[in-house]
C-alpha cells in the first residue's frame, strides 16, 4: 500500500515531461584577462552559458546577467595538483599519529568538507588529492558530495589510499601487540601491488599514488634515500595503473627514490628535492611532471629540525638549486602545495611567492597552476584556460598579479562551472 501511494505523490509533484530550462547566460566583464596560456587582454567580456565558456569579447546577449569585474584581473580557476584534504597539518610525527589515532574517519571527512570549501573560496577550482592518509576512500565520498551539490568544493581528482610496502610508512613504532591504523594501503609483491591498484580503481581512484622512498640522507654532496619497493613491484604497480587508464604519482625525495620512480614509469614526481642534471634530463625527455611543493618544506623544516631531523632544513636549500636547474632545462613544473601537510588555515596560494622567488616569472607561476596543471591532469580540453568550450572556472583579483604575485592570495571572485561561489 504505502510505497504505491508515495509513488503516486511523486508523479504529481514531478511531471515527467518538464521542459528543460534554457541555459543561463552570464557575462563577466573583465578589466584584464590572463587566459592561462600566456595571453593577456584588456577589457574582455567572457560569455558563460550553462557551465561552460561560450565566447570571449562578444557583446553581452540581451537578458544576460552581467558581473562587473572591470577593475579586476580575471584568470582561470587555480589548480593545485598535490593536496591532502583529509589531513590537517603534520609538522611532526606526533601531529600525524594524533589524527589517525584519535579522529574517526567520519570526523576527518567532516573536516575535509571544510578544507575543500576553503580551497574553493581561495580560488582553487580543481585539486588532485594525493591520498587520504589512513582515511580509506573518504576522498571519493567528498568528491561525490561536491559533485552532487551537497557541499561546495573544487573539482576533485582523487587517489584514495596510496601504496607502500610493509613497514615503510606510518604509523610505526607502536607495540607489536597493538593494531594501529595504516597511513597507506600496505602492498607487497608483484601480485599484491596489482591487486591493490585494482581495488583502489574499483572504489574510485582517479590516480594511483605511491611512496617511492623514505629516510633521506646526504652522501657525497647528494640527497639519497631508501627505496621502498623493489623494481619489479614498482614496475608492476605502474603497469597495472596504466592498464586501467590511471596515471601514477610517485612521492620521491632522494635521488635514489626519484631514479627508481622514473625507472618504473611514474607520470609525476612529487617533492623531488634530490633532482640532479641527469634525472632532470630523463624527466624532460619523457615528459614527466614535477610538483615541487616548496612552501610545505619551508613550513615544516623548523618543526622537524627541532624534533631531531635537521635534514629537512638542508632539503629546502637543495630544492631551490634543483628548481633553478629544472626551470632552465624545461621540466614541466606543476603547481602542487601539499596543503593538508600544513594546516588548511594557511592559504595554499602562498606557494606562488616561492615559485617566483625561485626563478619563475609571475606568468610562468600562473601557468603552472592553470594550463600546465590541467595538462598534468589530461584535462586541457576542460580546465586551465579561459577559452570557448572550457568549463567556466574563473577567478578574479583586484590587484595586478603580474606585478605582485601575492595578489593571488587575495582572490575576490570565484566561479566554478558557471556558478558564483564568491564575490567580494
Ligand atoms: Zn603529500
């Protein structure tokens, strides 16, 4: 009885043949437009129809909603290709363990919804989130909630749990009598890593992330590390991911870890402090991207040095040298911050100032977070530039970011998919 009556009600309320509403047209009148691909134009109208950009520079169609940004600089929505929405800062191992031991995954997911809202309001309309740090597949759930309009947030490209072999990743150091949470999915052996990749793809991974190395140390003037997986395991991991249409991000800090990740065929190198000329040449030749995550290194260095690991301060200097070489040789450097490795109360746009201080022009820094970042994601047709056909992901700042890159820390307008989320 009851289900049938509900059904009848639903039919009354929702007529099946409702005509589709015509797409809403919005015009952004931009005083200046940085298109994300190096182009600069003044006094441009960006015509948005539905969730995509229809045209540039055209007259506003009659009846269109006009948003006046004539005293602002418009640019594509920013993309951060290395975040952890389920982490809230882990300067020391104790900070990290505290979150995994004392916060439930539902609670961490609630905090993640605050993190993604913060990211969007700061102008980041797309994130590649590089593992949940023990929170299982909660990144997939946050992505689903954003896509269904339950919570506001960026477009999410998620990697779920990351992979590392037994004994190489926190939580470590507890009594063997205790079963404590793992910060990754532990996988061993060729069959083990293939099965783990399949499982992550099954539950929604867009990318596969793995930890190529740990234990960083200096020897003969170079930053070295212990490599986590055997070559056979790492190659199987990358091969299985590629077979299933997923790309692979490798955490690799020391030169040993980077070299192993490049041997295995990883698509992006994360952190990469130990990059030298030889490794840089391989990356250029193979088109491997680098997310240097500079700000987080500087941010955690003091705390980690105080906790007995001074190597983190040396690594800041090494990365700056590696950055200069990589920039000169033409490595594709993508914006990636490791936000979540530091608290979400820090604006992830602070990375821009480091990119410029380390040698990029402001325009190069902007492209690293727009067109270059979109290319890393394989999303050039949708994201990373303000052009007809792209998603209407557009942000604006009141100042001149080509003069002062820190203007990007003060985004005053955010549109994602044609919807306005912020307008100061
Ligand atoms: Zn990270």
